[in-house]
C-alpha cells in the first residue's frame, strides 16, 4: 500500500481511529478494523476531525463499514454516533448477535462442492476454512494452483526471493529435496516479465516471471484532480475487484461505484455527489496507485 515508510504516522493514526470507532476491545478482527481505518487515514492525509466531518462522503474500508453494520456484533458501549449513521446512511444493519441470523450450513454439501472444484485432497481444515472465509479460501486455492506448495520455502525466500548465486534446498517431502541455485535475471520485456535463470538439481533451467516492482514503476494512469469534484480517485493503492456502474448511468450520492482490494483490505468507493457517469477509466483487475482516476461524474 506504499505505507512502509510511514509506520510512525500509522501508529499515531491508530490511536485516533480507535477513538473514532468507540475505543474497541482489541481482538481479531476488531484490531484489524482499527488498523484498516488508521491506514486509510494516513493514505488520504485525514485527521480524526476531518473523518468525522466528511464521514457521509468518504469511501471507507469495507471492514469498517461491515463493523458499523454489526457484522461482528455490538461493541461494549454501543456504536459511535453520529459517525455510524453518517457512514452507513441507508445500508442494512444487523441487530443482535450476527450468528443468530446466519442460515444453517451443511458441511457435507460444502465438502462435496469443494471436492468437485478442487479435487479429492480436501481436508476437514479446508472445509472449515471455506465455511468461515470462502473468498480467502478460494484465493488461497488459486494461488497454490499457480505457484505450488510455497509452504516448503522459508520466510525470507518466500518474501524476497533468492540472491544471485545463492544456493538453497527445498524439501517437498521426506526424501524428496530440490537443490536450487539462482544464476541470473534477464532484461525486462514488453510484457513486464524477466527470464530467471537457475540450476535445478544441477540442470540449467529458466522461467519467465512477472516483475511486479518494474511494472509498478512503468504504471501510467491519469490522476484525479482534487479540485474537480466529479473526478473520483482511488483512496488507496490496490487492485480493482469490481466496477459497479456503467458509463451514462445515473448515480446518487453515497452509491457504490467500485471495489478496491489491497493487502486483504477491501474498500468500496462511493460517489461523493449525484450525477451521471461520464467516463470510466478502469476495469476489473486494473492495478491502481493512490489518487489514480477511477471515473468522472458530471452533475
């Protein structure tokens, strides 16, 4: 999200975000909700007072919105008002304990659906994960289908990758170990990929890998002008999950326009005004930086 060098600011914003949300008892996921709001405040250079004042027009992280809707229950002391009402406007609210209104789940049916979609290597833990976090579980299965059993790698190799001329071993299972040596990186091609050369068990191999850092530096996208009210910019860096409107469509103030996702934090971008969608600059899966232009609305 580009906030790695602003950790002190995020820590200070965490205190203010906590006060905005009513001084929550910190457990998972409530601590993450406060953290999402703190990062949102730092990313958009917002003070606590500005967030309270503009709560009816800002596009808050989805976790914050769902918390205020009551998706994780009613916090001790109740929800902060009028902040909650300004954020939610006409959105539905969960009254009482959320689990009491959940429909019953048939785990055997879910297991069969998972086996049909992902094969027979579905464990009871997979079923529980899919039941509690269906979207995250689906993303995990797609990731492992693409990249294989990355749990065999140590943390540094997984996050940073090997250094040139570094040798390392990957144990797939007992008695089955891969010996790998990183050799060289090729030049960046037009598709944003580099050819990576390495030795695998003494044999020279190469593979094309997308250079996400380089493609980010190559990123060209118009920015939303802050003094033009109808230009809607991305409130944070991330990937477009869904565009909820079409060009020429009439929208009302507060209506969802698109959904962004970054580091498991989703944000629904709402319209700050009523009008007509004049032009859309993004599609699903577009990668955006902060303030990149999403769409234009004319009043």
